[in-house]
């Protein structure tokens, strides 16, 4: 029996809490729960498949943690559309959509991917099987 069932959430500290929630809302992440007030606000948004992104507000007194994760990979049906929506929502382009053949075993995995930076500098990958 596996101990780990899958990803539950990735936590980020938001530089602008409201802007961060609005960004993820435009990508289809709906609020699940929220708590706290003023500089101690936090929320979990549904990332699909049982996974969440936990967003914490920041009062600016603590430095933002760096290097806690490489990127958030989000499964999508249309990489190009997700990339476009993210940019329209305020994301910053890192790599425009492109096809890649991952030389994996037992067979090559064909995907289309793109990368953006979210409102807190978090790197987000849109991952589409093709």
C-alpha cells in the first residue's frame, strides 16, 4: 500500500495576496477555504485532481523564501490557451508554448509545454500530452 496518494498542495507566499488569488481564479482555480485576516490571510484554491495551491499573505517583514520548489506543473488540455490566459491575467512569459519529445522509457513521451512566472515570481509550467 502506497503511503503517498498524490500531491495535495504547493504553498506560496504572495507578494500581493488579492492579485495572486485573482491570477489563479482566471486560470480556473476556485477557492476552497480561506482563513486569517489582514497580513495573516491564507487560502487554498482547487488545482484539480485533488491538488491545491495554498496562498499565504505576507506583511513584508520576512524575506520571501527562495528555491523551495522548482516549478508548479499544471496539466492542461490546451497549452497555448492556458499560456494566453496566464499572460492576460498578469503572468510574465518565460517560455512560449513548444513541443518536446521526452526521451522516456518505455516509450517517448510527446508533450507541449510553456512556462510563465506568476505574480509572486513562481514558475508555472503548462503541461499538455500530445
